[in-house]
């Protein structure tokens, strides 16, 4: 079980402090490097990365994380000889944005996910807007009291520039941080990218092509050239890939267009920058929301397919899905000349279980039986419920001895597994098993497999039950 940060020992809290201090310090230095002319940074990743880490990793939501982050903020601006009071003011504005947005996220996250997870980013960016508004209001009201180069001339200009910068950075960084897969999933996605066909890569090529066209087009409409290609990516690629493609595309557009307007219209640079940011914010939300909704739709389809293919009580395959899967594996076995085995099993005297203990205990017995069987099967073996207390197993790439030993082991294990009752009482169940071996030179239809295994099962019951019989 994962240990919460609040329960960590002091050395771990120290590591947490150092981690956040180092990450925020590095991010601030990176942001400071983007300061041009005489005003604030055009790209400030520290706030969004701090917020993203706290959202993605709830166990880091500890006061020591904020202390480390504050130290990182202060050290970074101190390295630029920023006056201490001004440094405190800037740091407070940064932290105010993070705390406000995080509080709103924690407060409404459960409600958002219960409504529709596909609209998650719309709500998240709404929270970011509230946090950015509180932060920019504080900065716009306090910075003019300092003799600083960071004031831009008017309250509304200061407010707008700070506000749009925060939202821009949130759109560029938060989606990628929040949706970042674990290492195993990340490696799997890299493999998928490497094996992509030219046709599968067309959405990405369309994004690159639209950005190139926009680069050489000096008109204001060039900002929106990539939007159709980004939505195409949102419909075709995994969500994390879409966040990366969108972020890189928008980052390039911001840099290119901002530099172009800085050279062409230096007197109107601030107003143009604010307008460009607002436009890109609207453009970025579209593919992210489409991708998020598409991800939810795909997940719902997978869940629906799983529900259709699996028995609700035991989670084993339904009869229909079992037959369809056997047809596929049987054809593969025929092509590769493999021996297969088909097993039918039935719980002995199951009606007495329901009569003596009730149907709820009977359901528990079925679940226990399936759990025991699944623990003894190989990953590629199939287990399905044919109906009532009758189940079937299909084993590919096996032989007579292996299949028989597996069936016998299942029978013994089930007979030794207690089924819990109330008051610490328990009882046992037994099964009868019919087994049919299908050799490579004698592949038969599914109907024939069923008949042979069912005949063997019936023979096991006639011979006294609780045994395995091989069809001859």
C-alpha cells in the first residue's frame, strides 16, 4: 500500500522539500531566460508544473512541498538581484494562483468526474482562470508600488498580460503532466509510434504541414491553420500524444508569432501578445476537449465490450464470446499444427447448495470455483460459463498429459477450497470434468468438441462424480 506523505519519516519529507525546491528553481530560471525588453517572462513554467505535480500526485500535497516551492521561487529571483520585497510579492502571486486552482480542483473534482470526464479540461481551465485572476489581480494591484520594470503602464495591461500568461502556460503544460502514462504504458506507446504506418502518421504530418504554411504566411489567420489537423490528431491518437503535439504546436506558434509582431509592431507588442495568447487558448482547448471526450468514449466502448463478453457474476466469458474466441484459437492451432484441449466441468449437486444455503451462497460458490480455475490456467487459456453451474475451458498448444493434469489439479483444488458461511462456518463443493483432446491431424468443429466433452462429463457423473474422464 502506498504510504501517504503525511506519514513519511523526516528524511522523506526532506527529500520532498529538496525536490520541489530544485524543480521550481530550475523552472523559474528557465522562465527568467525568456524575459525580454523590460517586463515579465513570456513563458513561465514554474506555476503550471507545480500545479500539475500536485494534481497528478496527490501524495505530494503537503505543506513541505509548498515550503520547498517558495524557497525555489525566492532563490531564483534572488539570483537576478531582485529586491527582497518585490521578490516576496512575485512569489506570493505565483503561489496564490497554484493554491486557488488546486483548492477548486480538490473541491469539485469528484463532481466533475461524476458528470462527464470528457469535459474535464474545460472545468480545469475554468479553475485555472479563477486562480489566474486572483494572482493577476494581486500582481496588478501591488507591483505599481515598487520601483520595478515589471509594471507595464496600466492596471488593465498588467492584469491582462499576467492573466493570459498563466492560462497559456497552463494549456501548454498541465494536460501533458496530468495525462502522462506510467513507464510501462509510455514504452508501449513509444513502440506504437515506431510501428506506425504512413497512413497512421498522416494527422501528424498535417499538423507539421499546417505549421509550415503558417510560418510563411504573415497574415493573422495563420494562427488557426493547425486547428483542423490538431482535431484530426485528437480523433486518431492516444490522449497523451495529443497533449504533446498540441503543446509543441502552440509553443512554436507563440514563439514565432510573438517574435514576428515584436519586430513589425514594437509599439503594439503588448496588446498583440495578449490577443495572440487569447486566440491560442481558444485554439488549444478544442483538440484537448475532443481528445478527452474521445478517450472517454473509447473507454466506455471497451467497458461495454467487456460487459457483453463476460458473465456478470463470475467475470468468465459468456457462452457466445467463448465460442467466438475458440473459433479464432482453433484456426491458429490448425495453422501451427498444435494440439488443443476442450474441458467441460459441472459442480456436483449444486441444486442442494442453493436449497441448503440459499442462492446468495450459491453465487459465492460459483465465484470461488471460477477464481480457483483462473488461478490454475495459463494466460492464453479460455474459461467460459455455459450456463448455471456448468463451465468450459479451452487450452491451446497442449497435450493429453498436460491437459489431464491441469483438469485433475483444478478438480482437487476446488474440492479443497472452503466456501465461507456465516459464523465462521464453511462447506466444500466438488466438480465432475469431461476432457476432449483435439490432435492437429484431427481438428473438429466446435459442435463436435462440445459433444465429446459433454459425453465425457456425463460419464464422469455416472461413475460417481468428482472425477476427470477423457473422451475416447
